[in-house]
């Protein structure tokens, strides 16, 4: 990306800023754990005394993350290994 200002701006506009909405709404720790769970990377379960996001909030994170991952900019440029991007209802983990 060296010197490619437009690609850098696209990453900010299409990935960073939309993901920031998750972080601002649910907090960094709970938001990122829920996002990782949506992607099949790790469980969002927390150790006591911490609590995971309620299911309704987790589904909202998954929906927001789906919008990011399905944006043509992201899917055309950054998801060549589709096995990393499991989403609820995609049939991969069902």
C-alpha cells in the first residue's frame, strides 16, 4: 500500500470505520470477542466474573460484521482464503 492513498482511504472507509461502530457500541473487548466468534475464530464466552454480550447484541455484531465482509471492496481484495470468514447461516458451520 506504499503510496497508494486511495487504497488506504478505502480500508479506512470500508473496514476500519464500520468496525469502529461495533467497538463504540459494545466496547473493544466484548465487540472483538463477539466478532471473532462470528468469524469462527474463537468463542465469545467469558470467564467469571465477566459476562459475554447478550445474544441480541451478538447478533447485531454479526450483522454489522457481515456488512463489512460482504462489501465488494473487502471481499474482492482481502478474503482470498474464504475459510477464515465463517458467518452464521453461510452453511459452513451449520
